C-alpha cells in the first residue's frame, strides 16, 4: 500500500527544521528546501536525505516516506525531468528561477512516477509553493507547465541517456563494455528502489546458527519489517519497510549489521580458514573487516587459534567509524589504525596472509543507493582513480606473505578500474590469478576464473567487482 499523501490540503500545526534550517509545515516544502540546499551546497544525496529525515523525526512514517521518495526521485531523475521541462517550456532549465526549477522537477516527478498522487494535487501544491518561494507572477507559469506535463502527447520520446537520467559518456561507456541491451537493463535496475541489505551474525557458539537465524527473522517481521532471503549467501537478508534500522530487534545487540551481499561475496572470496592475519587497507566504514573478523572468530581451524584483522584507513574520522561499529558488534579480534594506504610501513612487510584492497573508485555500482554519483563521475576522474588504485595495489602487495592472497574489489562497473587493473596486477605485480570457483557458491553467475563482476540486474546486488590473486 502506498504511503504517499494525496490531498495536500491539511497542514501540520507543528513545525520541523529542514536542511537549511528554515521552518516548514508540510512534506513538499521540506523537499523543496532540501533540493535548493542540495543545488547550492552540493551535499551528497545520501547524506542530504538522512539529514532531512532526521530533521523531520516528529513527522509521521507516511510523511517521511513521501519526503524520501520525492527527494530521492527528483535527484535521481534530474536529467530526465529537465529534458521534459525544456520540451514544455522551450527554454533552458538554467534560465528558470531556482525555486521554480525545483518545483517543476518535483511536480513532474509526482505526475509521472507517483501514481497515488492525483494530478490535481501535484499541480495545486506546486502552485502554492511557487507563490511562497518565487515571484507571484510565476505561479501561473508553473500551473500551465504542469497541466501540459499531465498530457502525455506533449512529451516527445527520449533517448537512453535522458530516459534513465544518465550522462551520455556513461551510457556510451557501458554500451561499449556491456552491449546495448545489457546497458539498458543495468540502467533500469539502478533506478529501482533497493531494500536494505544486512548480514546476520551468530554470536552464541553453543547455538545452532539456523535456529538463531530463524528467531531473529521472526523478531524482525514481528516488528513490521519485510524480510527476504539473500540471493547467494546464507546469512544475507534484505529488509523493507524499515523507517529506523537502529530500533529494529537485534541491531543494538550486534545480532545483525548492514552490509550488501556483494561486499560479503568479496570477503568469502578470500577463503578464510580461521587463523590468518588479515589486512584491510581501505577499510572504512568497516563492513569487510567485521565480516572477516567474524569468520576468523568462528575458528574454522581450532588448532590454529583465532586470526586477527588489521583495519586501516586514512583519517581518525574514518577509523573512529570502524571502532564504533566494532564496539556495537562486540568484535575483539580487530585492530584499527590510521594509515595512508600509499605509504609502506616496513615493520609490517610480508606479515599478512590475506590483504583486502577494496579501493576508492567511481562508485558507479552503487548509483541505486547514492543517486547523484552519476552526475559527479567523469572519464577523466576514472582515469585519475585508476592511477591511485595502482599506487595502493603496488604498496599493498608488499604486506603479503609468500603464498598469501590479495582480494582486489571495487563498487563500480568500469573496465578501467576493474578488468584493466586485474590485468595489471598479474602483468606488473607478478601475482598469480587464483580461481574463485572454489570459494564462492556455484550458483553465482558470471565467475570468470579469478574474477567476478556483480551486476544489479543479474545478481540483485550492488555493482561490484572481485578478483582473487596469490603471491608467489
């Protein structure tokens, strides 16, 4: 059942604060002020959405759901919405009054993508916002544009870039790398609303993991969450209808943690046995470190003792986030250290059995969760990131013991950052490709020897690349 309000007539008596701290009284004004702040300050969309919802904590669940849907939707489909506005107004969106530009984006999004909102409500509420936040004479202009937008015959067919609000260079790159049909499927999948992915942890060694799993899932469902099984790994679940994760059963006790299944696959690819020394060189916010520590803590080889994860990142802000997560999860076999991944520390040379290199990347695989990444990325930026990735990789190999395993991973879909780097690791760093089939579920499609490119429309995960190598 949709949670969107349809009348827009009844106003709240209480006020909340928005992203730019102006008092508001309704959901649409929250979104408008957040979008104006976003355009001015270029805040990352995931941070903007969280901050906006936090500021509106006293609103109802349905009102907050409306805000989230409309705010994320307008940011995600900005290119398409702007193309429609330019068709209807015969002028560049950049020439429009800033508030009018955002109001038209919001109105057209409601008309085209929010079926529970009547066209009359979308138009009338947009006119009301225009009267309040733009010169009064422009309210009639807003009304006319949106009334025309509701008549589909006024809108021309759009190309792939406009239809999926993705820059032309990105569409062309994926068409070259994946083919036209798969690119369209990928773009469509990235526009979907993603559930929250989580990993169940088994903290009582004396309890059957299947029993603790069933009990936790039951508690989550009793609390109102919709719980689905993960696609590939047993302890992966997906949560829907979750307005506040921290209040769900088991979160504060560390019985589960947010982690995409693709990230879990990267850790599984290491084949941890229980007694290894693990380096995670760019670890924040810590998901892979936590999973690796859990696997080591299970003591898969009791005679060998429990291994340790050394979790590194550049700044205290990042490492504090890892420490905070480790405390909540009650993980003890982890050491968190501030360290620049480009700098070699001789005292740790050839110390690690496994090194995780999940490196800074363009993030094109998580567009579905961070909607504005596609507007910030560029081919020039990807080339620059490749140089950084290779610098970190060359340094990280020096920490591996002979026979040790390197897991290279990114949360992107880009040949330059993925396959080209994997080729470089083999040819320039001298590491040996190590087949993934022995470490991952056989049902996962797309494994190519030591490499796997996870794709949202194929695997139901983030877009994620994993490659496994062994040092001679």
